[in-house]
């Protein structure tokens, strides 16, 4: 009898362990399901976040993700500071000091050639090796790549201008007209070199600041775009639609009798 009782107790213990194990597995599966639901909900929330200009990639990827992006976003502070410093020195020389580009190029060339010539001539008298002057060649592949990229961008610009001139997109037309008007106002306030320097400073400051305060800027941009769309809808309803309806149709659009 004692052996039968022990056998029954062992069977009951095994059944209890199986029940507890099933409960643990079901609880772990439910926990994993909850985690999946949370991850899915977080991913859906991430997809719903508004980004300026419909951007889906990080700022570094937008700038190409290579060395130019590292320079513009100050990943390499020495190179970025050097480029911005060179642009600042050039602007000071040509704009503030009114130094001419051809004059600067001539003076630098004279100084470099004089130093190299005197060094090469003096090396025979002082018995030292002459300076190593490397041979400089522009690779044909790089020139073709630059020309091809420039051609693609110019053709794309011509396509956009053609679409705007054909009257297909009124919103794009107004944006381009506004941008050209702002550009003309900037051109009347400063010359081309100053405009290029301002664009360079903005290129080295705005992206890195935007990357630092990305969420706040996107939130403000979303509110601004909502307000712009609301005002554009009011303008389209009250002004533009009425003006377009008053324009007489040409003979091409008239129905034949």
C-alpha cells in the first residue's frame, strides 16, 4: 500500500509540473505577443511622425552618407572647420579687401614658382636633393562623371521649368515665383560672392542644427504646413478658382456644333 501511495504521489507531482510548465509557456508566449504588439505599435507611431519635405532617411543619408555628409554635419571637425575657414578667408580677401581673383592667382603662382626655381637651382650648389615636383593629371573618368551629373541636373531643371510653364501645377508655379522673387531681393542687397558665402555658412550650420533639434523642428514644420495648406485652400476657393473661371476658353476647347 505504501508503494502504491508513493507511485500515485509521483504521478500527481508529474501532472502538476506539466500544468505549471504549460502555464509558464503560455505566459511567456503571451509576454512575447505583448512585446510584438508593443513593437508594432511603436513602429506604426514612428511611421506616422512628420518629417520635413517628406524625408524618410536620416539627415546623414540625405546628404549622401559619405565624406561630404561628414563635412557638412561636422563629423570631422578639423576638415569642416578648414573648409569653412577657407571660405571665410576667401570672402574677406575678395569682398572686404577687394582683392581680385586673377591678381591673387598671379601672386600665388609667382611666389610658388620662384621658391621652387630657387630651391632647384640652389640644390646643385649645396649638394642637396632638389624638390620633388609631382606630375598632376586630371583623370578623364572624374571629368566625365561630373559632366554627366551636371547634365542630369540641368535636364531635370529644364523639365521642371517646362512643367511649370505649361500650367499643370499652380502650387509649384507659386512656389517657384516666390523663390525667384526672394532670390532677386537677395541679389539686390548683396553681390554674387557674398550670396555664395552666405549659402556656404548656411550649409555648414543649418543641417547640423536641424539634426540636433530634429523633433522640435519637425513638430513646428508640421504645424506650419497645416496652416499653409489651410490658407492655400482659402486662397484657391476665394480667389484663384474665380479668376480661372473668368478666363475665356479658346476655340480649341469649344464644342463642335
